[in-house]
């Protein structure tokens, strides 16, 4: 493992991540940990909306912390959950979920173990 420092100045948000309606800023944690941990700042892509696909992730840990805006999820066994600035959710491994909608100014941090993981789409 190695030291990793990431600054907002000069940071790049890119599409092409897991969800087409988001843009992702890699915080350098995956490279620093050899793929053991992933960390991204994720924000709403302008003019795009959630697809509502029910899915699960094959990983050991996933945490989301909302920095700005809001996002509404559906979780199996829980129903709808509204997360807003300051909200934090631990999504247990394998829990079925889907994003219902989000604000245009949504920005959140996601931390995963490992950095790379499989996602499976399911019928609700």
C-alpha cells in the first residue's frame, strides 16, 4: 500500500462508470491499496435520470455518504429510503436495491471493498 492524496482542484469527473446517469471522480484509493479498497466521489450527470434497474453487488463492503442534494433508493426488506446531505448508508453485501430518483445537484462518496466487483441485474 502507498500514500494517496487527491485534491478537488484539477479533479476530473468522468462518465462510463457503473451507472450512465452518474459521473465519477476516482480518489486514488484503488491504486494505493492494490485494489483492496475503492473510493469515488459520484455526482449526478447533467440532464440524466436514474434507470430504476434492480440489482445487487458482489462485494464485501459498500458505504455511501451524501455530500450534497438527495437520492431515493429502494432496498429489499426495507422499502424506500431517502438519503440527503449528511446521510450515510451501509449497503450489506448482496442486498437487492435500485435508485428511484436523485436531485440534479447530487454528490456522494462511495467506498467499496474490494475496488472491483460484479454487479448483477435482477427482476424485482
